[in-house]
C-alpha cells in the first residue's frame, strides 16, 4: 500500500508548457536581471509559502509513523457494521471480505486520490497559464519579426538617404569644379573688354592684376588641351597677351626715351658752351637724373622679372634689356669716347691702357648699379648688359689695337701684359666683382693681342739680335774685355750689379734678358717654343764666336769663353719650370717617287684596290717627328767643350811624357807580337834604357820639360781660368780631371822607370814624387 503514492506520482502527465515556461523564465532572468533587493523579497516570499497547509477537507493527523489516520469515530462505525454482518456461506464470506478489503482500501487511498485530483487541477491550471504564455511568446516573436522588418526597411531608407547625400555632394563638387574650369574660359570676355577699353593703360592699377589673370588662363588652357575649343581660346588669350606685352614695351621705350631726353637737356644746360662736363656733374646727370626720371618703370620691370620663367616674358624682358642698354649707350657713348680719346692724345700706350681700363671699369660699375636698380634679378647675368658693355669696350679695343700693332718694344709689351694681367684682370676686376665682369672678355682679347704681338716681337728679336748677330771686334775682344772688367770692378762699389752683363757676350745677354721678361708674360706653351729656339740659336752663336776667338786669341781662350757662357746660359735657364723640348712634325713625300717609278714601269697597277698598296695608302705622306731638347743639347755642348779643354791642357803639360809612354808601349807590343823580321827583333830586344829615345838623359830632359810646363804654363792656365770662371767651385771641378791626368801620367812613367832603370839612373832623372806633385798642383788652386 505504501508503494502506491510513488507510482501515482510517477504517472503524472508531463506538460510541454512546463519546459517552455522554464525556458522563458531563464531568458527573462538573463535579459532582465534582478537587483539584490528584489532577490531578497523573492526569497522571503518563497520561505513564507514553503509550508503550505492541506485543504480543509483533507485535514489529517499524523501518527507515529507519519502517515494519515482516519478518524476513530468513522472507523468504529465501519468496524461495527462489519462485525454485525452475518456470514452464511463461503460466497458471502468472500463478498464480505472483498467489501471489507475495498472499504479498507478506500479508507487508506482516499486522501491520496483527493490530493491527486487537486494536483491535476493545479497542473491543468498551469497548463492553461503556460498556453497563454506560449501564445504571448508567439505574439512577441511575431512582434519581433515585424520590428526586424521595420528596422531593415529603416536601415535601407537611411542608406538610400546617405547615398543621395553623397551623390548630392559629388554633384555639388562637380558643379563647383566645372564652374572653376569654366571661369578660365569665361574670363576671356572680361579680360578682352578690359584690355580694349580706352581707359586701360600701363599706369592703371588694374593692369597688372588683369595681366596675371590672363597668364593664369593661358597656363590653364595650355595644361588642358583636351577641353573643347581649348585651342581657339588659347589663340585668343595669346593675342590679348601679345597686346598687353606690346603695351608694356611701348611704355618702357617711351619712359626711357623721355628720361634720356631729360638727361640730354640737362647736360646741354649744364655744359653752357663748354666742351667737357666735369666728372661729378656727369655722374649726377647721367645716373642720378636718369634714375629719377625712369623711376616709374621699376614696378612693371620687377613684375616682368618675376614672370621671366615663361617664354613670352623672358622675350619681353630681353627686349627691355636691349631698350635700356640702347638708351644708356646713346647717352654715355659720346662721353666715353671723348674721355678715351683724351687719354690717347696725352699718354703713352702703357699709361693709356691703365687709364682707359680704370675709367671704363668705373663707367661700367655705374652702369651696372643703374641696371641693377631697374632689373634686380637680372643684374647677376652679365650677358644682359652685353649690348651696352660691348660697344664701350670695343671703342677702347679699337683705340689700343693700332698702337699695339706698331709697338715693337718688348719691354713696353711686357709692361702691358703686367698691367692687364696683374693690375686689371687680377686686382681691379676681382675687387669690383660682378659689376665689371662684362669687361673680362674684351680685356682678355686685348691681352691675347698683346701676347700675340709680344711673341712675334720676341721671335723677331731672337732672329735679328741673336741668330743674325754680327759681332764687332769689341764684342770678340776676349780676354781683353775680361781684364778691363777686372780693373773696373776693383774700383767699383761692392755689390753694384750694373756691370754683371759687361763681360757677357751680347747674344747671351739678350737671350737671358729676353727669356726673363717673357717667362712671366707668355703662356707656358708659347714660352716653351720661344725658349727652345732662343737657347738653340744662342748656343750656336756662342760656338761661332768661340771659333773666331780661338783664331784671334788662343784656342784656350775660345774654349774658356764657350765654357763660361754655356755655364751662364745653363744657370740662367735653370729657374724656368718648363721643358725645353719641342717636337717638329713634317710630311715626308720621298717614298712617292719610288711608287711613281713602279707605276710607270707597269710593275704596280694604279687601280688594283685588292692589294695592300692601294692608291690611298701609296700616295699618303709620312709624318716624321723630330724632337729637339735645347737643354740636353746645351749640356752636350758644354760637356764636349770641357772635355776638349781638359785634354788640351793635359796635352800642353804632359805631352812629352805621354808620347814617351806611348812609344814604350808600342815597343813592348811589337816585341810581344813577334810578327816582325829578325833584324827588327834584335834591335827591339835591347834593354829600354839603351834605346836612343829612352836614354836616361832623354828621359831627364822630358821630365824637365814637364816640370817646366807645370811651373810656367799651368799657372798661366789657372790665371786664365780665374779670369773666365769666377766661381772657385767651377774651377775646381774643371781642374780636377786635369790634375788627375797629370798625376796619372807621372805614375805611369814612374812605374816604367822602376821596372827599366836603376836607382842611380832614377835619381839622375830627377822625377818628383807623387805626393810632392799633388801638393804642387793643389797650390795652384
């Protein structure tokens, strides 16, 4: 019986509304969470209804076992009724027992049935509530679906509105861009009406803004040739621009001419019959008055310079430069010519060059300052002032050129080079800066003409004064000229350099003087050729003079003369930092004669192009290069002359001794060869001292001759060497090989005497010892 309740409870129907209600409650709890105060109120309510009382008709009393108990009164009645029943047979017993059992069961399960029915009613009530909740949820879902549809349509509407706003903005921007582009084309009519107006001129304050607007329109149309009728508009815009620039040119010309007229009138007024205007008045009139008269041009010229990057404005700016230079040249040309003509009449060529260049630089500096006032951005470009500077410089050049052509003095030409190269181009031009940079080309041209004239005069001088020099007897009076110079120098003041060139041969003096002047004046390439030619012809002239002196005086004088002057020439050209070598190129046609002969003989065909000896190669001349080094040739001549002098002095002193040694050597060679006859062998086989030429007396005689030459001739040689060669080191260098040759000759003779002669014979010969000989020779220095 106790198991009936669980079975009954398990048999309760399960409603789907319960699960839906639970899900709805969970979703509600998540979407709408309760506060702590709300949760506390719900907990209190739950506690209050936790112990729910039974219904009134289901009051129960709890027994010891916790089960429900039927009231004792009813139980007693039922028990009494049951006990009063009479059981007759078995059937009645079973019936009574069944009724009793049924009554007992109903008494036991009644309260449970009653509770089950109550629960079923409550479940049905909950199912109804859940159904209503489900219906409500369905309505909510439908409402949510409708809300989603409305939201979607609203979003679509918003997107469409945004797209329309974007399109509207794009159309507005496109309209503005179109309007901005059309503005350039629409400006044609406005600009045209303004420029063709009778009131429009350069002085109008609207002129420059209109010109700028016109330039902007031209630039825009040029950069957008794809627009319709852009070429037509560009042509019209350019016509307006040409008209405006023409107005500017006419205005500039008018103002410049007006300023020039004012300056000329002021000059005529201040001149008052005088031929020359003073420099202060001239500067005030020509520059200050002109600047004031043309001051209104500056704004328009500055505006043109600011737009000079465009081709049209660069052209009109160049025309303005030309107009300015033309008017300025018209004003200053006469005064510049007059001032340079005065210099030409009063001054020599060097002074004229210096004064003319200084005056021209000053005038050009003033002109550059005036030009920079009107054209500040163009002042750095010196070519802008070329129409003004070139005519002024040309007049100076035309004044100097004829006088340069007739100038044949090398000193004057060298002075001109110094003035132009050092003073004018080096100092004044650098000090004044860019303001006179326009003079540099014409000054360099004048300097080039001076160089050309100087090179020509130098070649003429070398040819006439050095190569074709005809010496007089006084020029060749050596050693007399040196002796007179020694006497004069002894009486002259110490340190006086005026007599340095007195003892020099005149061609040498002219060569050294000419090269020293030309070295700092001519270009290295030009000077190299002149120096090589001068040294070569000077060396030739010295050799010719040495030959004449050798005939008139002595060969020793000729040799010492040549040594002295070649040493001087070598010493004087040593500071020149150049190469004295020149390469001469010549065309050689000598091989053509052989080819012509072969062609005429028929050995070679003229038109046989397949052979290596083609016509072009056959008749091509050969280029011969001949390199001449004047310095090496000078060294070679000096070396040869010194060797000749050394050998001549050696021969003068020890010639008998050298002849004796040579004979003895020849005899010994003949004896050793054995190629002669028996008779000759018998003669030569005798001892050397028995020979006629080698007797002790003969040997003593030649030793005495050599000793006499050392004591008499050699001091005379040293005296002449001192006369020609004033430098002791030079004399020592030249005397050292002479001393070596003399000592060597004595050593050879002494060794020969030791081998062939006795001690008594050597003493009778009386030959000096080698140390004594060296001491004697050293004393001569």
